[in-house]
C-alpha cells in the first residue's frame, strides 16, 4: 500500500512547464506523452490549443525564462526548446530546435525533489530566440527525456509571438524556419510505439544533433540513442561546426557560453575550468576535424564567475595498464578515474563511466572542448565573423 501511495505521489508531482505559459493550461496534466504517440504533439486533448489568455512575446536576442512546476524530476535528463510555424500543430508538423540542455534538466539531482505538486524548486533556465528567426507567431515546445524511471518523453507547448530585436526592423537575413539548416529537427522518441531510448539510468541522453545553441547543465555521462521516431533527427549535426584547436595548444582554460542569440547577452551557464593539455592529434583527429568544416572562427568566451573547484594544472596520467590510447587521443578499455573526461582534438569527447571509457561523442555544433583529460569538461562557443559586405547589406536594410 505504501509503495502504491509513493508511486501515486510521484506521478501526481510530474513536471509542467510554467514559463512560457502553456496552451490549454487548465486542461494540461503532468503525465508524459503516450508511448504509442496518440497524444503527440503537445498532449492532444480537448482544448489543447486554447490560449486562455496566454501571451508569450519574445523579442529576438532577449533572454527568456524556462521554468517548471512539480517535484518528480526523475534525476534530471536532457531537454530541448523547439519552434514550429503551425499554430495548431499535428503529428506531421515540422519542429526545429533553437536550444538544447544536455543533462541537468529540469534539475541536476540524484532523484526527485521533495514531494510537492506545486513546487518550483527545479532549475530556471534562460534561452533566447536566435537571430535568423523571422518575427511572427509560432508554437514553442519544451521536450524532456528523463534520466531515471520509465523511458518517457514529456512535451508541453505554448503560443509565442516573436518580435524584432530592439532597434532592428527585421531579423538579419531571416529565412523560413523550415529552411534553416542551423535549427535541426526536434528529437522524438518513446512516443511512437517503435522507438525507445536505452534503459540506462546512469547516463543522460545526448541528442544526435542538439543544434548550435547548447547548455551543458548536468554531471552525468551521456548515451547516444539508437533510433528516433523521426529518422531525420538521427543525423549528427556537422554543418555549423569548426576546425579543432591546434594540436598542443596551451591556451588558458575556456568557459561554457550558452548565449543563444545576441553576442551582448550574459552567458547563463557557470564556467567549468579545465587544465590545458598537449595531447597530440593523429590521422583520426584530422578525419574528425574534416567532418566539421571551417565555417566559423573559434573564439573563447570571457571567463564567468564560478564556484567550481580549480583542477590541477596538468591532467592526471592514465596508467598504461588500464586503457589503450588510440592515435588521436581516444581511449578504450577499463578506467579508474570515474567521471573523468577526455577531449579529443577539440571536436569530440568521452567519459570514464562504470569503470570503462565510453564511446566517443561529437561536440555539439558551434562548440569545442579543450584537448586532453580532466575532471571537468570545458566548452567554448564559436562565434560568427560576418564579412564587410554582409555588414554593409545589413546596415543598408536597417536604415542606419
């Protein structure tokens, strides 16, 4: 009887998006999507797209809050924020990702928060509408893949009105959302009857293509999915990557920067220091780098205040008896430093998890890591360098 009550309490305290204000708030329950996909998208029900006075106006490049109500956070997980131009989305609507949170969403915690169906103790995230999104009306979706418990997908939707950034009459070179290669398809699984994420409660989901705007918010290792309900979401993102930092770089530790749209906005993730490394890169590293064409300049973001402890100035050596080092710096076999990261050529990484080195994971498009081994993984964003001709066209259009 006690276990049944505990299960009821957890179910009754599942998470609901509170900001942005969702569609059909009065009829929205906190359960995951049906495993057979019958209520995809947006938890189909009577009144699913009633606005009930909800008004979420979002100027391009201005920070917005993503927050939740509830306490059954299931050890966190990974989330995405996506948009569609359909104001009454259906199963055939096209959703594209504008922000991904890898780990630690809705909170970086071992299990659930203290029982409270109206609790607001989950993390409040910040995101913004990126440049390149045309002003207009959209439907926004928050999706969540939990770490602990049944393999589920949660999805809440909200009406959104995107407006031009202050002082700008229109978005720079905006194209229809469906034609933007830098906004990948929303990942869908556990909600179509034929594709589930791996039953691994020690790791969190790494989206195959999280997009250019990414926040690493958790402390758990990652796993890669083997399928998706929408096959196009399984294509790894390489179109907006950049070349790896030079081998042997001794640059100062970089920091996470999860700014989504405006270069003047404040980074919203804490910095995670990492020691510099002189690990060499071989033929495989060159192959990895070639998969990320040089379309962006690599710029380390400015350090952000952090309470994270400083790691030693040099990474701890890995005993040769515990792992095999591949020519490009990737490791295979057993490991002893649980949780330690290994960044390979700046474009991919792996982690010591459950006593063995994980498979190599690509860095999210638009980011790179500092080559070498460390207790923490430092991620820096890549920034776009516009040509003089592009800037001249923009100012001519803006009337400045």
